[in-house]
C-alpha cells in the first residue's frame, strides 16, 4: 500500500475511533458503575464528570483494547475493508498506535497525536457517508465488546464528532 493509502486508512480509522472509543468506567480506586447522573456507587468517589474521560476509559490499556478490536472489525468488514486490504503488519500496528494516541490525547490523557490533521489526511479519498456509518458501527461494536459505558461513549462521540466534515466527502 502506498504511503498515501496508509495515511488514508490511518486517518479513517483514527477518526472513527475518536468518535466512539471508551472503556469501562473507573477512576483511581473508584472502579465501578456510575449512575445516569454521573454519581458513583462508591462512597467518596467523584462523579464521573469530575474524572477525566481518559481515566474512565481505562487509560492507555483500555483504549488499546478497544482500538485493537476496532481495527480488526474494520479489516473484516466488506463495506470498508478495501481501504485496509493492502496494509502490512507494521502498517497495521502504526494505524493502531496512531489511533490510540489520538483518542488518548482527545480524552485528556498524556499522549500526543502526531499524525496529519483529518482534512489533509482525507483529501481526495472521497469517503462516503455509507463508509462513515460502517466505520462508526465497527467502533460501537468494539466499544460494546469491551463493555464501555453509555456515558463514556456519548462523551467521546460528542467531543470527536466535529471531525466528520473533515473526513466525509474530502
């Protein structure tokens, strides 16, 4: 796959991951469930909204688990897998690392995403609305597999949804 193809595949995956990645709620020693209002079932624990999303996603490890599943689902999905079919092992690992870095950074974690901005990365790819939808569905599937809470999914999606115009139709 060409460098541009890898960049495109990476950008698509990163954008989708960014839209819906999360892991089970946990904060310091406050691991447990949060109610619909963000209150913890553990006395003395802060409400979910007071704990950085990065920590509620399980930190770097939680994000990595979801990204790994997400990429596997993308590669297996005939609706989008042509964008990834020529990627070799090292390219797939770079995709996963960059996607995890972007989600980590976007959720308040200690990571830095060093890839290209979404508009530049997707220029000329003509990502369709159907491809976008399929990618988001795969991300949700990965989140569900990893038992990510609804509040974390929604918070992450809300924070990253503004990327869509820089990806679809470019």
